[in-house]
C-alpha cells in the first residue's frame, strides 16, 4: 500500500522524522531557509499533506491547486494561512498550541528582565572593554519585583507569564475579551479595562493574537496613555503594533523602553529604526525556540497529518 506523501518546507532533524517514515512518505526541502515559491508550487499537486513554516504564505491559489488534505503549520500562529480558503476547498489546517506555552512564557519574562535591567547593554559594555570603574548609577536599570504587570490577552501563555510574575511579587492586571476567573482566583490577577491597564502598568505585555481587530492595537494613542517610565513587551504578533508609533513614543520619552520578539515584517532588517535605539531589546522570533519544545511542535505536526490522513480528527485543528 502506498504511503501518504508529506512535504515539509524546511529540513527537520532526522531523529524526529524517522519514527514516522513507516506510515508516511516524507520529503523535506533540503535548505534551511524559506522555500522558493516555484519550488513550493511544484509540490502542491503531488502531496497529501504539507508542513509549512510561518514564512510560507498560503492563499486561495494554493488551496485551489493543492492535492493536500491537511496543512499542519509549524507554529501556534497561522497568519500565513488563508483559513477561509482552506475551508472552502476542504483542506484541514492545524497548528501547535499548548506545547509551546511554558517556553514562550519563559522567553517573555526573560525579555522583560533583560530590558528592565539592561542586560544586553551591560554585556556589550563589558565585552567592549568599557568597564573601567564602579559608579553608583552605572548601567542602573529598573526593578521588576513588586511592580505592576499588565497583560493584554490572557490566554494560556498570558496565564503562564502571570504565574512567573506572581513569583516576583508583582501586581497583575489583565485585559481580555472575557474574564478569566480561575486566573483571578489562583494568581490574584485583576481584570481591568484596556485604558486602566495602560495607565497603571509598569510593564505592558502584549499576548493577544493577531486579528483585524487587534491590528495596530498598540499605536500612538495607546503609548501616550502608558506611564513615562513603563516598558512595552511583545512576544505575540508583530502586526498588533504600529512600529512607527512605537519608535516615536520611545524617541519622545513617552515610554521608557521595550522588548520585542516579533515585528510587523519578518525577518527585520538590522537598519530598522527600532534596532538603532539603546532602550530596545530585540530577539528574532524565538519565543518557542528551545530544542525540547521545537521537537514537540514537529511531532505534533506529524501526528496531526497521520490522524487527518487516516480519517480521524486532528489533535489541534484551527477552527
């Protein structure tokens, strides 16, 4: 019996893929960079399943032409996929939630600590041989403990970030489409309006998914409502932020600094204005990037492919 064909748009470790080869005919793009559009187009009519990365933009043309029954996105987000078009042409779309929650929360908190305590700046200072003396306010940063964190988007990752904040004796505010009573009871989080969160938080953490409603949710007016000594942290989706407005807010001193793992357009160029600012800490979309978590994400994609191709419901469908 012929095995279903799965195409993966990046090379994945063979130790992850090998256990699945008994059930699936797996082919991978051999170069660890975004697959050329023409190469992907050559595959669309010959596969039963596709495992793409966020870098692959799959629109109506793809779904109209593909023979794939399932697209298992190697990410929790799916901004790169036209889900309505997939549904129209009967293609199941899956993603990788849950398995990356704790890892992304780790990165979020690390980014906040790094930004507040100027760790990246301090590392450069010592490595560039600038440390010649001690002075009272040398590279002085801002405390995190006992401050107020405001989380916008209290999903699983938001709750995991709040759990870490609790360990730092922080007051936790949150704004979400719906109340999370369990988070309020277990973590002491307090539900507030978006404006109150902006006005009272020392650290505003964006954890909201990207939708048309949240596009540029953080813009000129938003940053103006924040404390002048507040920090903005985003490990969710870059398009929730108007980057020009963020740059202006930092330039004018309307907020003190920011930590960013995501950007409006990725990958971001080193010449981007935000990267020229000393009070910006930036990482290249590595929220879920631990070996353990990325392996679990890969396995979940392959498990979803097997289930759909076997006529079963996927583990994590995008609905």
